[in-house]
């Protein structure tokens, strides 16, 4: 079982690499270089803050764009081009296929994010000439960003298991936006009553809780991230991803291929 | 069947986790969401990238101020709202409070001359960053120099001195506010502190100008008293610095902090050659 | 109604009332029959032809058997196991209609991937893949990305992947479509050699010549209905009075229409059936139009007759 999932994951990774998904790293590097003159304009203390805010926001945006747009095409492209036929006519379960695809994209993003992280630290070193303990905090923020990708790939996969790529992208994007407002949604829901209130409350918990996965602004000021948050966020992401992948498998298993 | 079970369990467990996360990482209070001010709206719309947006706003503030300053405009209408947005997006951007309140407070052309806005901004800074003693220092400063509220300044210095890690002279300043607030030496002491402690280029330059202006404020009365002394000794009005040097009252031609000689006016007054280079002087301004 | 189990252990494929109704339209309200209740048995070691015009339901049947779509009703057994059993999938091979593969891969990478999925060990894959590529005529092309492959080459890759794991039953959906005459001949030979190795081959086609040259038995399908099953040898032995003429250059078509009743054109290649008495005249006519003759083959006129006759019978569903 694991060899098949691994083979599918590896093939997905290889496809992403050959489809030049990792080219975004070049843009990331250019971005870091291009901001150097900008950094000169502001005072020493804020330079570091800006560098962290800018590079981590870029990591997040690049990652989310890849998660959504590669994520929605993971399965739909294989159905559309019928490359799925020779795969599923082998002893490969549909669940294994989905899981393999998921792991492949997650792996791609892991490599991508690690490469960007290296870039961030190199830029920091060039700027400050040495590392401080606070710099390790940045890793936590990046780890949380990666958790965001994990959540969003799951959603993209889920949507693409029953709707067209365009709609899936739209859904996934709106889930990302709604997820960034999740706390507000919960607040609103708590104030409404009756059946609608219940519905609103359920909806506010179903959207991904993304706000607590974005601590970029905090780490840019070396603010402490509680260890409990790291644990809870990790667990939350695993659960949310499990739920979305399971739902995707349930839908995909019942689906006729074109 | 198993899959459906996994789906339900994992979804339900994720709800529990959301509550746990809320507990350790609380989100903004509801009223902030309901009564959306424009900075608060910008923050919501930033989808979590508020830090980056804050930095962008912050750079805009600095550029806006620099541009206006160069043209010697007396209008800094957008300064306060821009600062408000930047600090709402990133409430921990300490430099924006320090810088912002200094330049909001300062009279035109080197500032907006709006000490109410300055106090509001720095107050927000202290609420968001109660452990930053420098913000107390900045507030006290605005109270002292802008509002001449010496009692208030003394209180703020006192409060700030209690913040862990506060500089020891915060306590000294609290006392000085009560004893000799009107003293030039006190002002000089404060600007020197800002000059020494500031990491921001603009704040440092500003402090330097203030220090230079204080030098002028001190020098002009001294020079004028020398002129009166010459008159008292010789009964004649001096016609140039040379007369004073010849009589031994001066050793060389006196120069202001920019290196330019002071101008000797025929009516016995002393002024600086170009007061624009020393915008904060209160003495020695040409009529 | 499905028959009760257990059934004949010698059967390679047993289709028990498989049925597929597609829901179409934006709201999935309209129904369209893809396949009406199909009963079919295929013996082990047999080459079985699945004949029918476009839209007959051939691809639907194969997709049902591969588990790519789920049936509206009915079941099937492959190698005496339920058709959706994962264990069965390791023992069958499938060539989809107009296959398309990951074009970022090379044939070696692609086959290695599929081999892994089929559970072939790494040393075995390394051993088998080059041999297989040679067998399908792609020796020397193993390292070229598939995006640079022609349709014919892709078809060869498709056949290679279908037999890579040495399956006992091979399902081929229109294996000769889109191939030039040489390629078609090669695929025919390949199917024959598979059969000599003892494999069961089930392939669909709408080209009678292919069915006649290869199959032990054929089934005729039209509009989702099975119209008849027949042993090819029985049909073709009756007479050989007609010939299939295949040529290149479509210019000669009007002239040839005079001889043959059934003229088909596929790209540059045209084909017609002429009576023995007119064959000489037809060949002369081709020469005078300076069209290039590709092949002349006797056809079992009776298979074609059988085919046409079965297509014309809408109601009778044989068992
Ligand atoms: N995915 C589908 N949705 C709706 N109708 C379909 C679909 N696939 C095939 N059909 C219809 O089912 C019938 C049989 O098609 P098919 O099995 O592809 O025929 P063949 O392979 O014999 O040419 C055709 O009428 C076709 O239009
Ligand atoms: Mg077909």
C-alpha cells in the first residue's frame, strides 16, 4: 500500500518540478534582492521587521497560490486527460490515489518552502551579520504557513473532486478568505440565535481556522509564540486535512470517470 | 463506512481544537469588527498579511513627511491618519509611535503642530505596548515641550520608570519636571537622551537640530550681554565682532552650530545668518 | 438477471447483466443508455472481438469492467473473481481508447511508475522494461519525453503498459485506431503473439478486417445492445469471393465508388470492398489514377454480411 502511495506522490512531485512549479523560487529570490534598496530607506530596527514581514508574506502567498492552483488540478487534470485510466485499472484504490496525490503536492510545497526559508535566513545573515535566538522564532511562523498549505491543498482536492477546476479555484480561494476571518465569523455566529444561529455557528467552525496560522506580524517583532499554540495548530491541521481528504475520497470513489 | 466515521470524528475534533486555539491565541474583540474604522478595515482586508502592509504604510509615512518637508509645506493633513493605519495594522511598530508623535507635535514647518493627535497616537502605543518604556518617555516629552504640562509629564516619567528595563534617568526626569522644567538645561538633557538612544535616522537628525537650536538659544543672550558690557566699558556701541575681540571680550568670531558666524546687528541684537537651518531657535531669529 | 455462482472456472471474463445509464445535461436529469443489460462469456485463451459502430457501447463496457465507471445494474467476474476486487487488477491489462500519458515522463519512467503500481519489484522492472520497449518497436526511444511522441508511438507505449505486468487477460479498446497500415499490421502480430503466450485478449474495434484476422469469436454490439455472438471461422469458411482494397490518395475515390459498395476514408487512406469478378478492373482503375495500392485482402464477405445483418435487427437480444 505504501509503495503505491509513495510512487503516486513521487510522480506528482516530479510532474510539479517538470512543470516548472519551483520556478517561483526564482521570483522569490528576485523579490528579496529587489527589496534591498528599499530596506535602506528605513531605520535599522524596522529593516529586520520589514524583511521578515515581506519574505514570510511572500512564502505564504506563493505557497497558497501553488496549493490552490496545483491542488485543484491534481485530480481533475488526470481525469480530463484520461491519464487516470491506466492507473486505476491497476491494483490502486481511489483512496490511495487521492492520498498519493495529496502527499506529492505537500512534498512539493515542503521542498519549496524549505528553499525559501534558506533564502530568508541568508538575507537575514547578510543584513544583521549574525543570528540571534529570536531568529529561530521565524521557523515557527514558517511552519505555521506550511500548515496553512496542508489545509488548503485538502480543500482544493475536496472541491475538485466534485466541481470544475474554475469553480474549485473559486471555492478554495473563498475558503481561504473566509478562513482568514474565521474568528470574526465565530463571533458573529455567537450573537445570532435560533436555527440560523446554529447553522451560522456550524459554518463558522467548518471554514478553516487560518488566522491563528498566520503569526508573521508577531514573529517580526520577536514576540513569543506559546508552545501550546504550536501543538494545537499542528493537531488542528492534521484533523482538518484528514476530514477534507476523507470527504474527497468519499466523493471521488463514487464518481464515474469521464 | 469507516471513511464516513473518520470524516465525522476528525471534523468534530477539529471544532474542539478551534476552541483550544482561541484560548491560547485570542482574536480581536467583537466591537472592533462591528464598528469597523477605516484602519481596522484595512487590517481585516489584509487577510493576515497586516505586518507587511504596516511596513508599506510606514514607508509611505516617512516618504510623505520627507516630501512635504522638503517643499516646506505647512500642511501635514495625511500624517495622523497614515500613522493610525500603520499602527493599527501592526500595533507593535514602536518606531511609528515614537517618530509619529514627535513630528505630529512639533510646530510647522518641521511638524504638524497637532499635539492632540500626538498624544492620542502615543497613548495608543502605550496601550498596545505597555512594556516599552521609551513610549512613556516620548509621551512625557510631548506633554513637556508641546503642551507645557509639566505635572503630567512628571507623572508619565514616573510611570515609565516603573516599566522593567526602563532607563534609570526616567526617574531623574520625573524629578526634574517638578523642579526645573522651564530650564534650558533640562530640555538639552532630554534631547541629548533622544539623540543617544534613537536608532531612527530622522529622529536622530531632529534631535540634533534641537540640540543645535538650544546652543543658539544659550549663546545669543550671552553674546548680547557681551555687547552691553562693551557699551558699559567704552560708552560706544561696537560696530563689529572685531571691536569685541580687540577689547578682549571675545577670542574669535563667534559661530553658530552650522559653522556660520553670528550676524552682528547695528541695534545691538545678535541673529543667526540662516534660521531655516536652525528651525527650533527661540532667540536670534531675524525680525 | 445474474446467474448464480459458482460459474465456469475456465472463463476469463463473465459479464452478468452489466448495464449503464448515463445521466446527462446540466442538471443530470436526462438519461442516456450507454449499455443495456449485457451478458457475455469469454473463454480463457481466446481472442475475442467486440464489434460495433461508434457509440455502440464498447468503451462503456470496458470502462465498466475496469471499474472506471460504476454500473447501473449487473455484475461481472474476471478470472473467477468479482470484477472490482483489487487482486484481480494485478492480473489484467488495459489499453484505453486513444491513450494519453503524462507527457512530462519518458517511456522508461512511465513504465517504471506503472510497474510499481502493479507491484513489480524494482529489479524486475529494470529487466523487463527495455525488453518490452524493444518488443513494441520503441527501442532507442526510451529516454524521450512523451510530449514528443506521435499518436502511433503513444499507442505502442499504451500497449506496452497494458502487458508490462504479464497479465492473464488483456483488454484493448480500439488498439488499431489511428495507426498507419504498417502499425496496424504490427499490432495484429502483437495480439497474435500475446495469444500464443496463452493470454486472453478482449479487444474492441469497428474495423471488420482486424476482427476477422485475429478473433476466434466476435460479438456485435449496436446502440448498447448485444446483437449476436459468432465464431469467426464458421462465417469466413463459407466464401471468399470478396476482397478488401486499401489504397492511398483520396483522388481515386470517385472512380472506385463504381466498383465497391462500401467505401471508407480515413485520412489519406481509403478502403473499399469489391467482388472477385471486379477486382482486376478496380486495380487497373487505381493504377490509372496513380493511387498507391496498400493492400488487397480477401474478406469473409460473410462476416460483413453478418455484421450488417445484426446491426439491422433492433429487437432480438440473443443470449
Ligand atoms: N460519459 C458519458 N456521458 C454520457 N453519455 C455517454 C458517456 N460516455 C458514453 N456515452 C454514450 O454512450 C453510448 C456508448 O458510448 P461508447 O461506449 O463510448 O461507444 P463506443 O466505444 O462503442 O464507440 C454513446 O451513445 C455515447 O454517446
Ligand atoms: Mg469507444
